[in-house]
């Protein structure tokens, strides 16, 4: 296994990302992510700051939701545009990532997560 393969796989799965989602974030083709994860090629070190940035953004988002309190509604996990319309600052991250963020914030006990009947996302509402 190449030095970064395990970290890459763990990051992707831990944050609810597909290979395609991670490739979009890194600005590479999905095949590159697949090759790196299978250790067919080493991931260039130049991508490590983007991986670290992804972790920072995730932690900041969890903190933001948690300190906002109230209720956050989750919409359709496949509706990227509905998610980005509500949370434009997190584009190009996918709704599946947001589901991970909100559920981690919910575990802290200050926010309630609901599932919208109309599949629309919402910001913290008190």
C-alpha cells in the first residue's frame, strides 16, 4: 500500500464521499482517486493540503451546526442543487457529506436533525 492510500480511503469513507466526490474536491479525475486507493500509483503530496482542508471544513461545519442549535432539515441526499442552494458555501461537497456533518453535530446534543417532507434543506431554525 502506498503511503497515502489508507488515509485517502479512510477520509473518503469517514466523510460519506464517493470517489467521484473526492475527485471533484481535489480537481482530478475519479480514475486517479481509484488508482491512488488501490496503490497503483502514489498520490502526489501536493494533494495533502486539500485533504487537510476538507477535514478542517468538516470540523468547522460540525461546530457551526452545533452552536447554531435548533433544528436542521435534511433533504434528498441525491439533490445536489437543493443542498447548494441552501448551503452555497459548501459547494462542491455533496449532500451525503452534509448528512455526516449534521449527524455528528446531533450527537453533541445541541441540534435536532429532521428529514424534510418536501426534500428541502434548511439552515438552523429555532
